[in-house]
C-alpha cells in the first residue's frame, strides 16, 4: 500500500537528486514566495488553532495586533511546505530528527506572501551502521516586505550516496 509519504513520483530523478554527500555547510537557498490569504488563514485556524483573536475580526481589531493575523502554527506549516517543495523533494531526505529554536519574530498580517531562506549550518556524518547523516539547517521565513516573521533550526536526515 502506498501513502503520500512513500510516493516519490514528484521527486527529481536519481540523476539529479542531492544526497548527504552533495550538501555543504554555508549553502543558502531562498524559496518562495507562497501566498497566504485571509481565507487560507481562517480555514487553518478553524481546524487547528481556534484562538478567537485569529478567527473573529472584532476580537482581532481590539487585540494588540489591531487586525486578523495568521496563526504561528500556520506560518510554521507553510514554512515546512515551502522547504519540502523547493528543496527537500530534490534530496534524499528520509526524515527529520528534531526542530529547535522556533521563534515568531512578528505577526503575519493578511493577506501576505511568505519566502524562506534555508541555510546549511553543519553536517553530522552517519553513525556506524546507518545509511544517512544529519544536515542541520536554519530556516528564516520572511513576509512580503522582507521582514523576518519566523525562524527555526531543523535536523534533516539525508541518505548518503550508495
């Protein structure tokens, strides 16, 4: 049985896939932008993050933000999606072992568009008997004005070239 996670149909061919061995600390890649509408935000919040300040325009207008804003969890989810589509689908990524230092630097106003800068910080070689190494990346998400709205550090697991 095939699930969405197992399907590699939209990945690059093996010939163009980047493995652990092909990634170097210091590499940077800017991805996006991806649009974020008020409708998208309300749909996400209604299902996953039901804070009234993110759903009710009256409460939002009277909040410290003065308007509806995107959920931080939605910003994190969009960041992950942008990175998967623009970078990880072209790698031998087999998973991730952790996320650290997640910070929301400022609210995301609506409508907006988000871009992500991926910076490779370091690589940890495979442990004995393992076929993958760890690539630590810093993710910096910016809004349509180039303002930093979120950052995080993620440890991705990438297969080594056979």
